[in-house]
C-alpha cells in the first residue's frame, strides 16, 4: 500500500445496503484477502456489527470498529440525512474529512451519500462540480462513463472537468497510460449537437489531453468500446447507463425463455453452458459494482444497495485502486496542466 | 384504403439508400402485396428505374413513375439539398406539399430529408417543432420513443407536444386505444430532474392525456415496456436509442462467439436454433425500420439507408398505417383537446 498519510485506507459504512451488515462483512472478508495491508475503519452499530465481525477472522484482522448509533434508511431525504450526526454513513464520512481515512465505501442511500460527501468532505478547490462515474463492459474492454446523474444540467466547463477526472480515473482504475476520451453527442460530425458540447470539444482539443481526445461519439460507441472514457452530462449519462442496462436485461430474460422453451433448447443450453457461463461471468453486474463520486477531497465509492459480498468486495477494490494509486493527486496534476495550457493558449470563447 | 383525398397514398424516393433503386423496388414489390389498393408515386431517374420497375409485376401495377434528374447523395449538406430542385427526394416531397400524395418514404440522407420536409411540407400550425419517432422492442410489446434527434434542445412545451404526437402515433402504428405515456428522467420521484421535465409533467397531468400519463420513467423502463410512449428531448432520445441498440449488438456479437467457441457449444446452438431464430426474428431491426418525422402537413418516414427489401417494406407499412388511419387528423384533435383543456384549467406556471 502506498503511504497515503491516513491511519485507515478506507472507512466502511457497515450499515448501508439491503442486507447490511452481513453482506458488508462478507465483502470485507474477501477484501481482506485481496488487500492484506489495508486497514479499514468499520462504522456501525457495535452490538450488531461486533459479533458478526468477530466471526470473520480475516476481516477482523484488518478492521477497527467504531460505534454509530443511527442508520440512514434507504428512503431518508438527503436534507434529513444531513441533520443526522450519529449515522454510520456520517461518522464514516467525518473520518475521511478529518484525514483519518483516505476514502469511504457505502452501499447506503445514494442521495444521502452524495449530499453528505459533498458537504462534509467537500469538492476539490480546482473543480466546479463533482461527477458520478462507473465502469461498464464493451466489445473492446472496460469503459468509464461519467457523469451518471450528479449534475443534471452541465455547461462546457463541467464537461471539460469530467473529461479530466475521467482520464485520471481510467488511469488508476483501468490501468491505462493514455486513455482515449470521447464526448457523447447526437452525431460524430463537428457541427452536430448543442453549443455546450461543441464548446467543450474545442477546449479539450486544445488541452493537454488533446491527443487522447477522439471528438464526438454516439450512443452505440459506448458498448463498441470506441473510447476508454465517455463524457456526458448527468441527465444523458444516467439515461444512457440505465437504457444500456435495460437492453442487456431484456436480452438475458429473452435468452432464459429461449433455453427453457423446449427439450432440445434445454439440452442445447447444457451443451453451450460452459461458454455461456464465461459470458455471464464476464458481464456480471457485480464486476461493475461501484459508482464513484469523483472530485472530492477523498475517495467516495457507492456500492449498489442490493449487491452481494462479491459485489461489495469489488466496490472496495475500486476504492483501494484509487487510494493506492493516488487518484486525487492525479486529478490535481490534470487540472494544473489544464490551467497551465489555458494560460498559454488563447481562450476558446 | 381510407379516402385521403390524394391521388397517391405515398410518394416514394426511388433513389435514396445504399442499394437504390433495386432495394426500394424489391420493397415495393412486397408492399404492393400488403397494400393492394395503395397507389405509389415513384420518383427517380427514368432510365434507371423504368426497366427495373417493369421487371417487378406487382410493384409496376401500383406505381406511377415520375422522372427526377438528380439524386441527393448521402453526404450532401442539408443546405445544398435545399438548393437542388430536381432531386428525387425533392420532387417526391413537392408531391406531398402539393397534395398529390399523403406522405413520403425515403431511405436517403436523413438531414436532407428532415430539412426539405420541414421547409417544403411545413410544420402543422398547431405545433412548434416536429419530432423524430421510432418503434422499438420491449419485454411487454412495442414501444414508441421520441424525439430521436430532430430537436437537441427542447423546452417543456416541446416535450408536451411530443407526448401528444406520440400518443396519436401509438394509436395508429401500435393499434392501442389508450397508450400509456412516460417522461424520461433520471429518477421516478417527482422532485427529480430539471425544471423542463418537471414543468412538462405538470402540464401533462392536467391535460386530456392525464389519465394515460404515468409520470417519470428511467432508462431501463424503455426496454421493460413500462409505458407505450417514451417522451424525451432529441439529445437524450438519440443517445438512448443508440445506446440501447449498441448494448443489444454487443450481446448478439458475444453470443455468436459463445456458440462458435467449442464443438459442444456449436451443437448446443443447433439444438436451440429454432427458439433462437424466433428470438432473432422478434428482435429483427428490419421489423423496427423507419424513423417517422411527426408534426408536418403530411406523413414523412425515413427508412434506414442500409436496410433490405423487407426493411423498406416495413417503413412503407408504417407510413401506410399513418395515412390510412388519418394520423394528422388525430394529432389535430389532440392539440384541439389540449388547447380546450388548457383554457379551462389554471395555467401550471
């Protein structure tokens, strides 16, 4: 583990998610094996978490438990979560803000986590607005997509910031040295789209990521893997992510019907099963679990509330990648270079 | 055929598309069988189209050929297409504007078709902006999605107009008596999204389609078939359509790899093939060929440029549905009712 200057690699919200704290602890049992040198600050109800932790030897070795008397429920409004000082989510976030931990992973209420993280951990001074990112599958490897809904209205500056943050994230999370970047649009021609995307494209072309910038891409380019980092506003990104997931689900459901529709089809399924299982494993949503709030003074990863131990462990993997590879330093570096270049280059407006 | 008052049901651009005029004529051969009482005004180069038409007996019986000396190429800018008076696309559109034909089907240049149709056929007086719509598959039957890119920036009024046009279109194209309508958003809660979608939702709730309006839906609801008509702005709709198509393509490509990856997998494919073929047929993009420009004083259907005869015939089917079921009268009726209701109800703003 890189020296992050914090006592704990990550603070973990033990009470967030549909089957907390059991799934969270099972996930940490897996994470402890993958990251034996990590130290986790586990925050939750002592009575409920203590015994469960003691029964998981590997997790118990890497976790310190901190009591939190309250829990942010799944339907609590962000404003109400902000007033609740004793929740496991809040105390975990406080630990990040205080520098005790380099980041937080929570499977709890998304809106509450985003609001608390923004207000308590705070946005990096270089950045106007944080963005929500995720990794998804494509025909040519994993792809980073952002923003997924942190900002429903964005201007050109926000889109440029998302590109810089996405670039840094693809380096640490996908291990790429020069990720390619595309701006989602309704056509790949330079004249297409609205003023916002055209202005963002102009700034990116002139920036230090100019050689990585592939210009405009379209919806089908996401799963084609045309670029490593897909940049868009939070409204479009949220719809694109959920539409893509919906289309894959439709196909999975229909295939299930196909393979149970007749005796020969069932037999065919059994014969093709090893290959189909490899496909299922490759597309496993748990492998892509974890939405990452980029641009705060600490690493913030939201695990899906309904995931299992493997999914939660994957969310911890993403957060650990960001902590050990100094994600925030890379963002700072990116913005310093953007600012330096902008001083030299004529303003695009 | 309903009496549409026009000499021709449809004008057909014989020269549009990758393999025109052959594919167009093959498509009309199929269409002539399905719509024996229709009359088509076929517009194109007499020398190239005349002989090809003579060889297709059924098509020849329902088509009248009109000469057009020029062709709008696939890469021609809309502004250049507007200046070209002798193109097959232009002469076909002129026939609609003159009332000779009730609509046009073209597999040519999309941007040129949209620009020409808007300027020559003109937008209905009730409507601010036309919208591009398409039909796609879902787990619960076919779904209408609009706008797909005719308007990259939309306000609440445009979204409401799209809902009214989508409602009328779902009635004639899907044969539904009370189509359900959803507004695409980043969450289903009433407070989610931007001012635009919230204002549109408020107007729709109070309108004559209020009982059909299901409120906000999310990306995954499109393929889940939560509603019959999905309403969104042209930027989001274009990205959603292409992202969904891309995800389905990824899955098809991966399945092809699965079923050729080993001898047992190949054998499994052969056993499951009848059921897999039914699935493929059901999801066949040709069944969903045809993007419809709604809100003009005539029916305008754009066939995919790379489709085959079956796909082109399907685009003709959609246009014929709209012509014979009086689509534009239904839209007018919808806007009259919207205006009437709005006079009675307090303004939402």
